[in-house]
C-alpha cells in the first residue's frame, strides 16, 4: 500500500540514531557527566562570530521588497555563484566559472543530485571502505549499482589491487571523501596520483569517462598543515561537493555547493542534469538568508584548534591504553580497531560503561569502531579512565 | 553519458523562467516603471516584523553549544512538531499527534516525499487542471502515472463527469490545491462533499485506499471570509502539505510540514516511507534557524490586505476591459480567458506592450493566461490602461 523501498529506507532504525536516543535516556538516568557519547558528528565549536553578526545585520536592513527571505534562482544567487567561483580560483588556482557552480542545501543534497545526474541504467559507482553509510542509499536510489572497495586498514589509503578487482566496464563514478568520515584520513599525494592514473587507464580501456565525485565537507577541518589536493587540478572528470556545515559550524542550516569542473567531459550536460535532479528532489532554492550569510562569511572558519586538541588527547590516550588506531589528519573522527573481531559486541561492552561508540560495520569496515570528538574536551578527559578500564577487560 | 531524464528535466527551459529573464532585460532597456511583470509568484508583502525580531533574538542568545545552527532530527525539532500538532488541533479541531508531523524544507519537498512514499509500480495520481506544473514531474519521477482531469472553466471547481472518465482501478492519490495556483479558486463545500463521496465509492469498489494529497501553501491567503475546509476532517485518507512560504512571506527559507492524518489507512507506514523518501532526496533536516523561528512565529501572518486590494483592482479592471475571469478567493493569481484561443499568441501580443503573462498551457489549461498580483499596487495601476489598449486589439 506504500512504497516498500521508501518504507524500508525510512523504518530501518539507524544504529547512530539508536545510540543517540539511548544516550539521551542514560543522561536522564545517571547525569550528563557520566555518559560519554562519542556517537554523533554534530560540530560543537560555535560558528564564527561574524555569522551571527551578519544575520543580525541582514535582518535589520531595510528590505522593503522582502528580498532576503524571497525565492532565489534554483542554483543560488548569481552573485553568490560568482563569489564562490572567485574563491575557488583564488584558493586553489583553478578556474571554475560561476555557471558551473550549483549552490545546494548541503553536501548530502549535492551528492544525491550529482549521482542522479550521472547515473544511467547499469552504471556502477565505487566507494572505498570505510565510507559514509548514506552513499549506498544515494547510489541505489539513483538506480545504479554500489560497489565497495574493501578497506586498507593499515593506513586507510587505497588498496589498488582490491580496486582493480572491483571495477567493471560499467564504472561511472568513484566517490572519494578526504578528509574521511569515519577515519579522518587524508589521501596522500601518492594515493591520488595512483588513483588518477588508474582511472585514466580505465577511461581509455572502456572508452567512456569515469567521474570522481569528491565529497569534501571536511576539507577545512584538517590538522598538521596537511596538504589537501584540489582534485580538479589533477583529474579532469571531477565534480566537487562542498558544504559549509563544518567549516562554519552551521550543519543544521543546509548550505553547500557543487562545482562541476570545466575540464570534465560533458560538463554542461552534467550541470543541467544536476538542475533536473534537484528539481524532482523537491528543491526550490538553497535557504535564502544563508545564501546572503555565505556571501559575507565565505572566508570565515570556525576555530578548529579544539578539534586538534581533542584528537591529540583521545588518540594518545587510546594508543596508551593499547588500542590500535591510524592517526587522523582531518575531520573529527577516530576509527580504531576493535579489540574483539565483532565490533558490535565491543561497542555493547563499552555501552555498559556508558561509552557510546558506533560499530565499524555501519561504515562497511568490520572490526573497527568510530568515535566523534567534536565535543567538550572535559568529557574526553573524564572518559579516558573509563577507556582504560574497558581496555583492561581485553588484557 | 548523463541521465537523459535528469538532463531533460534540467535543460528544458521553463516558460516562467524565460519570461522572468526577458522581464529583467526589458527593465534594463525601458525602465522598471514601463515593464508590467505579472509572471512570478514571489510574495512582495514583507514578513511579519516578529520574524526578523525573532531571528535577531535567537542569534543574540548565548548558545555555547551551537544549538541554533546544529543538526536537528530529520523530521524536525520534537517541540516544533508538538507545537504544530497543537496548532492544528486548536485551529481545525482535528487531532494530529506530533508523531505524524514531518517538518519539511517547503511544500515542494513535502509533495515529492509524500508522492514517493505512496507510489508503487503501476499507480496513478490525479490532478485537476489547471495545476501547478511541477506536479507532473513529481509524480512521474516517482515512477507513477500522472492523469489530468480537464478543467471546469466556468468556475474551476471539479467536473465530476470528467473525473469519472479519468479514474482507473490504479488510482492511488488525488492532488488537490485549494486555494489554487493558478486560478485562486477555493473548493466549495459542495465540491468537497462530492469529491469525498466519489473517492469513498471508488475505494469500496477498488478495495484499496485512495489518498487525497492536500497541497495547501495558500491556505492562509484567502479573502472574503471564505471557509477553507480542513480536509482530514471530511476524508480519512488525507495527507496535508503546508508551507510557511506564503503565510509568513519567507518563500526562500524553505520550511513547511507534512501532516499525515491519524485516520488514514497505514498512516504509520506512510510516515516512515516519507522519512525514507526524504533521506534519498538529500534531506538531512529542515533549516535549523527557521525551525526556531517557526516555533515563535507560527501564529503570525503577513498582511494580506495588499493582495486583496490588488485582486479587486485587477479583477475589476480586467472585467471592465472585457476579459472573462473567475473571481478568485485566495492565493495571488488571476486566470482569465485569453481573447484568442491560442494563449501563447495572446501572451506574445501582451509582451509587445511589456505586459508579461504566463500562458495557461503550462498549467494544463489552454485558452487562459495567469497573472500574479503579489506586487506593488502602483504597478497594477500603471498597467490598467495598457490592458485596455491590449483588449482593444481584440474588439
């Protein structure tokens, strides 16, 4: 009587949401200071002061024509698109005309539109484990096949032998996410060089373009001066998805953009198809007030020093307690190995100590667990002795 | 190389957008005071002062945890859903629990999610001409068949003989839109009584539920104390789609809700399927700041007296010039008959006088044209002699 597929998508409880709800319950029972909820990636660093100042300035203005809350073009305000285009050129030294920028309601929206725009019947899209679980739904909902390349757990770079085994002539797109959720890994220059060479070879072999979809919501959450390459400079068939959610700490406001590389095969057709895909997603325009905010605050960044401090604290403490973990260079996640192979069981044991973690299975990578560390440092400090206690159970 | 369907959806120029762009060009050429653009429905009445005051208050608060711009649950803040539920009960005397309210990014988003949630292979959805053109894309993109019941041009109520001819046992949903875009018509009590009886009969005959999707973005733009029935009170299988775009004059901010009637067959399954459908549309949550705004401003309404004044002015002037037009009781549109049967040709002639109109064909109803009157009254006053001139060409 209802769409079975939509019902399944909507009623299957997400592990992260379940943990989140359990956390709220436990807070009520034992107090906030005794629950160590590492399950959600809701940035805790406040937005730059300029964001709220800009909002106040905008809504205090004299806008008789009701411009600030009015409809905008579907792809965003023309001058916002121009400004994003100029920003990209200034920051990365790569020209992307405003006509190739589509302002979206966040990165998820950009990903869905891009995948739908590219996907034809029989196409395949690849992601590298561990990956953001929604990728699978986004690809499958577009009628395409989702292929996972197993993780290279030593460093979470790419295992090229496994990639070779995974590709078929139907490969249409490769989703990369660097810095990565859930590992925090940034792809090295070497990884990207090999990946782009690999894809160029396959394009030649299969006689059709293979697109990189560079999902970059964490681009501006990076530490240790790590160099995050701008993919369109090294691979022509690239579509970049960006979000201001993390850089400005405004994830609930839903604003980001798609930048289709001018060097990409059929880039105008892709752009138009993205417009078509957003139309049937119920998109009318990205939230208007925040388009005006981004116009003024594009250069602003939230203070990420807290994330770095949290990363160091948590990474060092977990390592000292005996956990094996790749040190992340970006985002705000750690993805350590579980001390028992069934990471769900491990997370259940952690839960008994009120440490809330997400099992790696959800990200297509068993035997690991994810911690978000976008939270108050004091909570991490309080959690460290509890992690030590947990580790002792496995000695 | 790209999805042909998405490309077609995205590259086919919309007539309204074409006219809009032409209007901008003409404004540059002959001056704003000489162009009479009746093509777009962008509310010109400012939002209630409380909206911007609330925004200022919210962003001036001390929100150390960055709550106001943070993620919310996908279906909206729990207390916003409760408040909407209470508002519906107080206003319409109809109970709809908060668990049946899904806060959306506007009405289009709500429609897409609802149609996708309901549509199974082979299903049909009906709309009554003239209708909002995106309905067709929304239904077809969900893989269902879109059937149009021809217009009853005397009064734009429902032609039940034509409805009878249109329905098949595959009928899953009926989209109604009262007050209507593009006619401004409000369905009478008699029309709704006949429609609900008709659908009850068909449900019995076909042995399955037929849902009314009540698309109500214009509910609060109504004149002459017209009584707009709350459909769930008269028909159990109803899903209401609402938007704050028009009532608060904030169409660019994208916020509204879906209310699934508790009396509807499989209402919990429908709600879950709606959640699933939003997930693959790239929805994460409705814009967060505006969720807090709606919490405070739900009772507010924009001053619609300007729309009423404009309606009276334009309706009277057009009638006196010899145009035949059903007097609308809501929304901010007029849908007069074209003095020549090819309304595109008529709109082209109007365009020569810098009057910009939308041909009725776009709304599934030939021989008519649409005017939006959500604009400064002075522009309408300036346009009246030009309409007289235009009418004279047909004498």
